[in-house]
């Protein structure tokens, strides 16, 4: 009998992938703002 995957087992890889994409976007945004000498903090 194979155990059925739980919601956590199903959604953990998807949540981690989404977190990686958001983190990459934030790093890219910060780096481009720094390079262009623009941004919220100046």
C-alpha cells in the first residue's frame, strides 16, 4: 500500500520554486537600481 502524498509534500517544491523566483527578482531589482543609481534609498 503506497501512502498518499499530503498537501505539504505536494506544495513544498512549488512554494520553494516560487520563493526562489521572487528572491531572484528582488536581487535583480536591487542590483539594477544600484547600477542605475536610482532607488528608494538613493
